[in-house]
C-alpha cells in the first residue's frame, strides 16, 4: 500500500506508526471498497512472511487474537529480521540476523514468502536484489512526508506488469514480476 509519492507508512490506522511525527495514519480507509476488499481477501491466503522487527511487533500484538479475519497469519511462518529479538510467544516465529540469512532462506526450497509493510526491510531487499515480485496498491493521494518505498538506493532493475486493475476509488492494484536488468537505448518519438 503506497501513495502516489511512494509513502507506505501507517496505512492501517492513526496510531500504527507515528515515528518521525507522522500524522496521516489510516490513509487507506477512504479507498476501501468492494473491489479493494476482494483483492485484499485473495492476498490473505495462507503463506509464509518476512517481516521487519517493527511490523512484527505491531502484528504480534494484534493477529494472535484476531486470526479469524486472516486465518493463515497465525499458521504461517513469520521470519523476522532483527538484531535485538530472539524469540516470541507468537507461534511459528523465526528470527533472522542478516541479509545472508535472508539469501539462504530465499534460496531454500519452500513456499513463496510475502513481505507486508516493513519499509526498512523492503528497501534492504530492493538494495540487495532479493525481490522477485512487487504487488502494489497505489492510492491516489500524496502525503509529502513519511516512510517511502523507493528512497535510498534500490538497485536498477526491470519489472514486467503481470496484472493490473483499478478500483472505483481510483486505487491502481499492480502485480509486477522481476524481468532482469535495466536496458537502455534510444526511444523513438
């Protein structure tokens, strides 16, 4: 979930992430309609997840008691990149310490791994060429301030649009797959 200017901070609610004085939490709510909700429901199928510490802490405080809305979240493995956390009461939580641990996980046999939120982690993954797909919900607003998806150094990479839809509220939902290196050349007029 991002804005036109790439902000991804605190889409869910006012108190979700106020770091840096962010005061626009919950900016997704006005754009939730039937089409948007249907797409989100399809994404909530059981999976494994890679999360940053902050997102994990928010989720661990909420989802164990609210798993009926998202049945797979409590059963899926939650891989957490953290230098400070080593354990959690939330079942199926595994802690990783480094990019090398993430690379090892990515190269192992197993199910696809989803990343939700976790702005710093996503930037780290983009910088280290560890992103195979992007599923973006681009909301028709700009916030100017907040944690952004594409700042501070993603590597040059090409993506192919696999699927896209737009909602009545103007949200563009786009699924991109990694297509390789960036190619340059002459563009015709």
